[in-house]
C-alpha cells in the first residue's frame, strides 16, 4: 500500500501507453514538517484514478469530461449572539423571491455555533452580491449583532458532466456534477458516489488481484444513475416549475404548508429517493386537481400548483 503525503495538488495525469499499463499522476507534494514552504514535484504510477477533486476538477479537464451547467453560491458564516442562535436551534430557513434569487433560494442554516447565510443562482451570476444583501436583509432581525467570520463563494454543479468515465478514470461528487437542483444538496451524493465507486473498483479488481477495466467503472455509474436519476429528474422539474416567478414561489410555499407534502418531502430528503407517499386519500393535495380553481389565484399560480400536484401524484 502506498502512503500518500498529507497534502498533494494534482497537476495532471498521463494515460497508459499499453492497454493494461499504469496511469502516471503528476502532483505537487507539500510537507510543512520539513520546514519547506513550496511544493515538490512528484509522480506516481496507479491502476485507476477517481476524480473527487470538486467542481473545478483537474481530473475532469484531463479526461475531457466536458462542462456542465452550474450555479454560483455565496455564503457568509455569521457568529450571532447566543439568544439569537437559540432561534435556529431546531430550524433552518429558506427564503424565496426575485430579490434573493431569480431561480434558486436564499437560506439561513444553523452550523454548530454560528449560522450560514447564503444564496445561489444559475441565471444571474453577476448579481450574486445583490441577492446576498437581500437575503441578509430578509433575516435582518434574526442575525442582527452578528459578526461575519468567513465568506465562501463557489460553483455548484447542477448537471452531470457529459462524460464521467474514460478508461480507468472516473469522477465522483462535484467533479461528476452530482448536486441536486431545487435543494442544492451535494454532500450526501459526493460521499455516496465515492463509496459506490470504491466498492465497484474493489469488486472489479477482486480485492486487488485483477486489473480493473472501464466496464468496472461503468458499473458504478450505472448503479448510481439507477438509484438517483428519478430524484434528480423530479427536483429538476420542481426547480423549473416553482422557482420561475414570485407567483409560482407563492404556490410552492402554500403547497409546502400541507402535511402530506411535508411528509413526502421529508422522507425523500432523508432516504435520498423519490419516496412513495401515504395512501392517496391522506392529503388534500391528492384531491386538488378535481377541486374547482379558486378565483383569487392567477393562472400562473394555478398552473404551478397543478404541476406540483401531478408531481406529488407521480411520486406517490
Ligand atoms: C456555499 C455553498 C453551500 C453549500 N451548502 C450545502 C448544503 O447545505 N448541503 C449540501 O449537501 N451541499 C451543500 N453544498 C454543496 C456541497 O458543498 C458539495 O456538493 C460537496 O462539498 C461536494 O463534495 P466533493 O468532495 O465532491 O467536492 P469538494 O467538497 O469541493 O472537495 C474537493 C476536494 O478536492 C480538493 N482538490 C481540488 N483540486 C485538487 C487538485 N488538483 N489536487 C488535489 N486536490 C484537489 C479540494 O481541495 C477539496 O478538498 C454547498 C456548496 C456551496 C458552495
């Protein structure tokens, strides 16, 4: 077993010259324990490469994985007074509206001893700071007196790369483009895809006794897509339907007040699957398509609600 140093920066890799040859990984090796500040160029021969190097993946570039649609997320970590922190003890906040994001949402998420206040957008990246100011304003009373301890801005890949495997090289997590639309969740899928890929390699190499092949990497991709494709698809449709205008967002918020929808949403987040709902008579959302439209709702709100109902029906 090769022991890698604590900090390495992959520079590039070279593909093997023969079918079963090794890949050569070139990297900078950083080791502060020997008093050196700069990195030292090194290389390593390996059988397979798993790019788990995030949204700006070097591995993806080298393998020609192609680009993906991405959102930009901006987040400020704010240390707020203890009495204000108590409010967020069992609560995460999500704000919707053109002011905080034209196509996503703003949030205040509790993080151990502080809160993260942020927002994201795919369509209006240049305006991200304006949306962040609006999110801060929305949460004003609750975060007043807070001190910003860290600012983070990063791309969020919301679509799988066109190519996720090339020979014995594959991608996982953000490098592959596994953040879900609508919720912007990526941590679980990064960890899960990493595990599934590792398991496929271990199985394919029969515990290190056989050289893995592209087909082994493809098994991980096929299984990941089989398990999670419906979740990505439903969340993609939800984002397109409900985040497109303030009227549609109102419909979304109203729909989320329903116990039936809450139960299904909670279960879907918890199990990371499109979870079947309770029996059809359990909630009014299952009956609403038959109800006469309310005269106080605009056609856009009604359309959004109907699509939402259909999605709930499909999921149920
Ligand atoms: C502001 C913001 C808020 C978010 N909030 C949430 C949330 O609430 N819930 C959620 O589920 N997801 C959230 N996400 C998304 C989530 O952070 C990512 O989907 C997740 O971190 C992806 O994990 P990853 O391991 O694939 O990539 P990363 O976490 O980006 O890790 C990649 C690693 O690779 C290293 N690396 C990069 N290049 C090289 C190289 N050349 N050589 C060696 N190492 C390299 C990096 O240093 C890093 O350690 C958020 C993202 C942002 C930007």
